[in-house]
């Protein structure tokens, strides 16, 4: 990104695609929303070459004061959905240098209080190609990314201070709950418990009783790996 010359940087993974209307859609949103720091595009999932391009729907967005304020739901789908104002990207320190998955989630958290976050609801702005080589299938790197996010929160790397802590926890736990359950499924009980214990207080404060009890129930019904 250090070679980018524009006011905004937009990302596209090598196995994903943009559509003919993608950049114009982002430009329209940036203009209408008053130069938000962070825009999250909308995915169209496909495999092979069939169904690669969807129809172009009308523009519909959800706008928030910042990313943390949008934490009541899942708001983005990988780095290919990211459009970030260059000064906000630089101020956040860019993507993590560590070779892990979840680097997109980590960047979103570092952008948490940057003014202006917009989620594109329609139209789809990028095609997400589903195949066996997706990096999200490399679970060890996903686990390392989850542990990195825990470390960042503990070290107060993510902005917002105590007043925004509950908002951060709501977003972080949404990312990490599936990782703890998948780790348990794959026989990594120690790693699963490590994540569970690290997030226990956050889930308690957020009232996530279903996860707190459900995880223990799964442990009791899962045999340890030998």
C-alpha cells in the first residue's frame, strides 16, 4: 500500500473478482457519506465460473459513526470487502505483519474508532470464489490469528479505551467463538479451553450464556484426542 497514490485504498484477493460497477459504487458511497474512514463491500459467493456475476441491484447501505458502533451484526467479509481512507489506514498501522489468518479482523479492530463506517448492503461489490484452497481452511493460521487478537486487546492496542470495551468484546468474541468450537472439534482441547478462558469474562459481561454453557456441553461429549 505504500505505493498507492489515491485518497482511498481498495483491496481484492487474487482469487476474487470485482464487477463492472464496483469502483463507481464505492465512489458514490464515499461522496454521499462524506468521506468515511472505512467502507465494507458486499460479497457474491460463487464457485468455478458459473454464477460469477450477479445482477446489479440498487444502492443500499448501513452507515455508522465508526466501526465499533456497528457491532450488533457481522458487517464485512474478508479483505476483498475493504475500502479504507489512506490516512486512516496509515494511522491504524495497516495489516498485521504476522503470517496469520484474521489479519483483516485485526485491521478492522484497529480502525474501530476512525470516523465513519459504511456497510454496503446492495449491490454485491465483489465475487468471493469458494474453493478448496481458501486460506480460511488453514485452521492453524486461523488459531494463531485468534490468539493475536486476544493479545492485542489485552495489550490495549485496539482504540477506544474502557468506554468502548464492551463494543470491542462483542466484535472480537463473534470472531473467536467459532475458532474455539472448531479447535474443540479438531481435537485441540487445550487451545479451545485457552480461548474459552480468555473470553469468559467478556462473554459473562455480554450475557452470552448459550456459548458459555454450550462450550462446556461440547467438551463433555467430545473425547480427548490421543
